[in-house]
C-alpha cells in the first residue's frame, strides 16, 4: 500500500509539474517537460527495441553493428534503425525528455512497465509494422495490436494508481504516431508479383482500408483517454535508396510518391473530420514528412548525399543490408540516409525540429510545441 501511495503522489507531481513532499524523483527526471508522458506507435522510424524481443528469423531487428554507432555512452545497437537516435527520440527531446520512452517488450521483460508508463511513457512501435494487419504479417506488432497493448497497459495503470489519476495523465500526454511506409512497400511488392499496375479500384480500396484502420486506432485511444495526437504522415518512400536502386537512373519512383501523396491528403481530411465532428476535445498536429522532405534542399542542409545509404553495399549502398562488414561512410552526419530505408540520426533530428517549432507549413493546424502546450 505504501508503494501505491507513493506512485500516486508521483503521478500527481508529474501531471501538475510540481514536487511532492516525500517523493524523491529520479535524478534523470526532467521537471521542465512539456507533457507528463509520451506513448509512441509506429514502425521502424519509431521502434526503440520492441522487435529485439519478437521471435522468428524473419523479424527485422537493428541489433547488430553498425546500428547505434553514434549513440552517446555506448555506441552499441539498441534496436533503433539509425546510427544514433531516431525521430521519436528527437520529438521526445524537444518536449523535455532525455529520449523516447523505452520499448513495451523491454519494459515487460524487466518488470518495469507500469513505473515507466506512469512517469515517462511507453513505446509500442515495431519495425515492419503497418497500418494494416496484413503488412509483413507475423514479423512485427501491427498498429491495431499496439493499441491493444496500450489498453492492457492502461488497465494495469488504473489498478496501480486509480482511474482518475490515469485519466488526468493521459489527457495531458502526447500520443505520437509514425506509420504507413511499410503498407506502401507491401502494396507495391504485391503489384509487382502480379506483374500489373494499380487500377483506380485498387487504390480506392487500399486507401479505404488504411484510413479505416487509422481512424479506429485514434478513436480507440481517444476512448481510453488520449487527447493530444502528434501524427507524422508518410514521406516520399519512392525516394529511399531501396526504391531508387530499382531505377536505372537512380531516380525516385514518382508513381509511388503520388500514391503516398494521395493517402496523406486523405489522412489530413480524416483528422480534421474527427476533431471537428466525432471526437470532442481531440487536439492534433499533423507533421508533413512528405512536404518537409520535398521542400528541403539537402545540400543547403549540409548533406553531401541524399540518394545513397551510409551503411550498406553495392549501388547507392542499397544492394546490401547494414550489417557487420558493410561499407560505412566516413561522415554519417552528411548522409540523408543511414541504411537503404531509414534516415540518419541528423536527418531525424532536423525533421523533428521542424515538426516541433519549425515553419508553419510543416505542421497543421498547429505545431508539436503548440500541441504540447495546449490545455486539455
């Protein structure tokens, strides 16, 4: 009982942003946080280690060098698909945290889920995951399951500190989403297998499934108490090295990017409709990953390469995975891409800064900073 009272007091201190007598905060706890906790949902751009705990040889994992080579202190792989921190980490840092909250499966393995869920948050993101359950099925935690895991976490939180404290905590916390790229890779791969182009009917059905599942995830989290959603749309996946290398010229796959742009427009409409008509009190910031990438001059931003992987092999560094023995570029901060799919640490940092408090064109209707500061 003494433990539960102490945790309840700690929850109150975090939500209210004040110290509570008799509760000793962690030395790493940052009292200038703009939100009390972060809950992260998404794919490999967000994953901080969940896939390390999934069984199966086909599960994508960033558990070998050279992943994590630029992480402070260790320089070792943690499950992040980056040479260092990823987008979720930098969003968290902008909001006053040390880095992204830890992975759900890691926290479960260490019996630390509820303390983390209450004091800083949890990451449910999983590499290879899609908005659709069918995307890379069996090798990841799909979005719908990530939401179910959050629900189970919340049940344990309620039992520990009480529904009222949890409700207040969730209403002030940030729910961060970054998912969708894998669905487009899977869609394109399936068409290639069938040796045909997408029809209007194919595209309409695909968009419909994506939007339906995205809406269901947001609505379920809203019902559970979430009110602040930071959502990163799908970037120009037709320009990643993995796709470029399939083109004799090394150019982007414009058709794939156009397909993504159509979905991003539908996602924008979905969020506006949910906030205005269906989910009272919902606040969101839609970060335009597609627009940020398209409108940012990589060379002006200090990158010498915007089409090749820093870590990999073969043409554009995209014909081999980033594994021990792979070719490694000398200056990782000057490559837009770390491996053949994922941004480098510096690219992730720049995008997160743009979403937090950058040019207004990169977030709608408000920035991540304004979202965090918005009263619930």
